[in-house]
């Protein structure tokens, strides 16, 4: 268990004469009676001293005082090889989950007490000074609820809390408050503005007025943060359980217009009330996010967020009703640009675009031929498409008849008829006298359609069909 391992790390550091405490989000979560995903340790031992004590460490950021210790059983204590190379470079992200993933195993992050001097790039400290005072270390952290220390070796469970910033009071009151002047904290790392929104939404807290005012004032500075870090923070907002609350806060603070202007543009874009009684495109999209499953795959969450991104630019008030002609095709192109801007992987981008591209097809599901329906149902990761349709319906007309129809078909159609073995191959066509070329794909698709529809039960029937429909 990672918690037990982190405590054993603290015990070992104490035995060597150093101070050591749990720190940050794990303390917050323990006080909230939640199971922390990660455990961080703060100590006055320097990185070199930590690496002398623990074998097989990862110095992901020695210049920032950060060392990772893999949780591989009992803590072994031995001198560290001074000639060892450090395989991972720290980017000072303070995202333990990301660094643990980079290390390839579950780890405990051990950071030396420090104070940071200057942040001229709004990202990295210009100078780091190691400290022996935990108060100095806490003072440089982001929010009071993340700035508490915990001594798990003393006091009743979970241990004695060292709170120099009023974090415990803010935790009880449900407040996200910066440590010290919010303008200074956000100037040090602009991503903290997004983190404030995420924490407020995740825990259902409010953002302290001065902290929120600083976010509103500095929202335009978020562009100095790398696209990858912005993407990851937005993804967490989408999948942590309260995405609607997060995006309302993003919108209110002005951050939404900076990081995702395409979503902000959905405001006041009317929809036909007979299909969308809930309101405009922005209202609908946020309601849809509220109906996503939890836990939610990140690609599904992004596909849901972007499914109607093409509507604002295709809005048209026709004589009969409001229309969004071509909004799917436009939306796919816009979603592709957003994915490229935020540097999604090719695999994730493909799935997000597929979700946007296919979300309107459910409206035709009950009228599809057997072949078309089977092709539709066998799309890769179809469960995400179905989940998006369900959330889309619940966020508008609330009719789930198509959702129920599709689920029934998924249950009743045998897997072997959904993806049957081909009756005819390219070699068969060549043997029958057909010349290889683009026509092959048309012929093979036609044969598969007949097979999926149940019209072509055998290879002989399929070859006879080819000779009749595609004469030489």
C-alpha cells in the first residue's frame, strides 16, 4: 500500500535525523476521508542525502529538490552510487501522478523544503533555495487546503497536522484560497488559475473572493502555460465528476474564452425548442457533461464537450425553424484544430473526431438496413459513442428510445454475424478474371453488405452475386 510505504520513507528519514512529513494533496484527502491517489513527502534532507539513503531513486528534479522513490516493498537503506545517471528530467509540474507514470511504477515523491526566488517565465523558479524550515516550504505552495503538513507518526490517526496557512479552516468552510497574495501565486505559475477552478469544482467549494478576482484579472496571461499542461488540467476537470461546475467557473472567470474560445462562442446560440427545450448550445453542452458516466474516459469527455462545436458558425434561422446545416462536418474540422492546438495524441484525436462525426447518426439507427446498422455498431470503442448519445438525449428531449433500441440490438446480434468472415477475397476476384484496382473495394464492400443483410449465405452465392452485379 502506497500510504504505508510513504510512512516507512518518513520513518527512515527520521531515523537518519531529518525532518519529514506528508504534504500537499494527500494531507487534504486524508482529512476529507478520501483515499489519496499519491503521497508526497517533504523533508529538510537534500536530494543528494535522500539518494544516499534510498536505492533505485529517480532524481526527476534535483534542481528543484524532487526525488522519486519507487514503492517496491520494504525500504532498503544503503549508500547511493554517486556515478548513477538520472533518467528523468523534472519539469516542476508538481503532478505526482504524471511523474509516477513517467517513472513507470508507483512512487513516493520526496521534496526538500525550499523557497522559490522569482518566476520570470511564469512557470519555473529562477532560483531555488533549500531550507530547513517547513514554514518556508509551505509559503511557496498554491492553496491553503494543499499547504498542510501531516506527521503520521504522532497523534491520533491520521496523525498530527501542522497548519501554518489556515488550510484546515478553509477545508471545513469549503474555500479555495491562495497562500499569501493571489497575484503573486498566479504570477509564479499561471496554471494555478486553472487548478483553482478544478479544485473548486471537484470538491464543490467556492473560490475566496480575492483569489477569484485575481484569476479574473490575470486570465489573459494563461497563454504562457504550455498547451499540454492546459489540456491535462481541462481533462481533469472533465473527468473528475463535476465538469459542468468547472466550465461554469471557467466561463465566469474569463478563462474559458482564453483557453477554449470555441466553447465560449456557444453562448446565446439558440436551438429549436421542439428538440432542445433546455436552452442554447452552451446550456445544452454543460448539461450533457453533467450526464456523462463517472468514471469517464477522457476521449468521451472531450467528444462530449466538442460534439456541437460546429453549431455557432452554422446557425441559420430558416422559415420553418432554426437550422445548423453541416454542423457535424464543420465541427469535425474545428475539433481537429482544437486537438492539434492542445497536442492530443493521434489515437485520442481520432477517437474524439469519431465521436463528433457520428453523434447524429443515432437519429437514423431505427431506419438503418441490417448491413448499415451492423457496421455502425461495430465501430471501435462503440461504448463511448453510445454513452455520448445517452448523455446528449438526457440533456435535450430526454427520450431514450433510440438508446434502448441500440442496446437491444447489441445484445441480440451475435458477434460472429457482426463481423463475419469474408465470403470473397481479392484472390477470389482475380481467379474469377477481375483485374486488381479501385473497383475491388466496391465489389468487396457490396459482398459484405449482402452478407451482413443475410442475402448472401455462402461463398457460391457471393460469387454469383459478383458476376451478376459487376460483370466483366
